């Protein structure tokens, strides 16, 4: 660990700074994301110190990166350096930090611990042993196949999202009200619009609700820590190296929305963002062979009733199928969710998806793709197809 910190310090203070201001700020934003990935309830002093070094690099290279100053403030305050924290807070206000305006607090979860419970099921599905009512259900579905930069277009991701939307709003299976499911496809799925829709979920979802987020697009690693995907490539992402990090959606934004802002006691996230090797037929991505990192997935272990399922392991690609006209992950996810009239606990859905995706990709493409799941240590039963109109 000491070697990690020493290496980082050498990077921060000895490496020559890039000259163009735009390039410096893009790099600074990337290190801001790296810092945010280290913030969580119970973060160790070592992680906080590492995050603070990332943030110092950010503010040194892009003075007006307002959110970097805000997270510096949070970090310095937590480390007991109140004088530095006051200065950072002043800078965050001066430069107009959006995170400060929202009152972001990555160290506090939006859901309290609770004993495991199950949900109302509705006819004709068999009921779990006991029930706690789900009042309402909300979903955000994102699929991007056509990008502003057409060089990175994908084949079936938009269809994946539309098919998942159709499943959710099918009253025989998903049982979501169509008005409660927002679908963003292609040019609708800009970085700003996605952030706005995450805020829509926060504003509407109450404690007794269920929230679902589905994302199908390219992913990209973080330059500062390239062990797995840290960015969602949106419709308007500029894929040039000096603009990628500044114009993509950090995966940590989705994590924070679910873990620190949305109060619903049940939330399921499906990430098909591990598409790599854009030049290779069938694969999705930007020249990397990485899935969502374990570091990112581990954030979902906090709180209550949280579960995230990603399309592949951190060192694998996610593949599309000409035969299925879908990504393998989305095709089998929908099939798994439809079992037992939509009333399948999410753990059983995952077992089915993992087996079918792994087998099909291995047989048809001679490749490895193994979906991964993380869930809250304080579990609650999550049934995506739960009927909110059913009596307890």
C-alpha cells in the first residue's frame, strides 16, 4: 500500500504537466473520478489519503474544476484538516460546484439497514413466504447504438433497450406502468439527459418502491486506474483522447444515484457496458477488453436491497449475436426475468443468465463471457415483476 501511495506521489509531482488547458482539465476530471471511486461509508484513512492526492492533482491541473474542490473539502474534513477543508469549500462555492449544490455525501447511504423481507407477488404467481408491499416501480432504460461519432456505432444495443422496455411494461411479466419507465435511445441518451433522468428517479422513488436501471452501450476504463470500465459512453461523448473523460458519464454517477441518493428500499441495476474491440465483428467497445471492475461493483454491497448484475467479468468482453438480434446478456436476462410469470427472485435470474450466457458464447464464439453479480450485505428479496396492485 505504501508503494501505491509513493508511486502516486511521484506521478503527481514529478511527471511533466501537459500544456493544453483542455487536455489538463480532461486528465484532471479523470483523476476526480478515480478519487470518487474510493469514497464510501467506512472508507479507510489510506483510501482517503490516496483520494486526496488524486484531488490535489485535479485542482492543480484544472483550477476551476469545481466538484474536485468540493470532494477535496469532504476528504480533508474527514481527515481532520479543517483549515484546508474550509479553503476547498470556498473554492467549490466560488467555481459553482454542482455536487455542493446537490449536497452530495458519498459517505452516507440513502437506505438504512433492515432485516431481510420479501415482496407482494400478485396472482397468478406463487407468493414468497412473507410479504412487504412494493408501493410503486420506476425504471430508467438506456441503449445507445448510434453515436454522434458514427465510427463507434453498435449493432443491437438500441434494440436491447427497446426489448427490455417492452419486457418491463408487459403486464404479464414486468408489470411496470409505461409512464414510470423512461427509455433513452441513441441521440436521447446524452450525458446531461442521463444525469437528469437519474435525478427524476431520485425525485420520484419513495422508500417502499422498486427502482430498475438498465444500460447498454460502450464502456471505457479510467486512465488513472485502468482495471475495468469506469465510464459509460453516451451519445455525445467525444472519443478523442483529450475529450473522452470530460464528455462521458462516470459509472460512479450511477453508483452514487443508487447508493447515496435514491431512497427506494429495492434497486436493481443491469450493466451491459463492457463492450470492447469496436473493430472486431460482434464485440462492443473502445479498444479495451475489460468489464465493470470489482471496485465499482463492490459499492453496491452497502445499504439495503441493492443488486447489480453486469454482463461480464472485469477481464472479459460482452458480445452481440446476429442470430438472436440482441446482446447475449440482454437476451437471456429477459428470458430469465420472464420465468414464473415474472415472479423470479433476482438471484435465480442471475443463476440462469450466468449459465446460459457463458454456455452460448463459448459454443458459438469460442469466447468467455461470464456475468457477475453483487448485492447488498443487508438483502431484501427483489422481484422485478412484482405486482404493485396486488393485495398483501
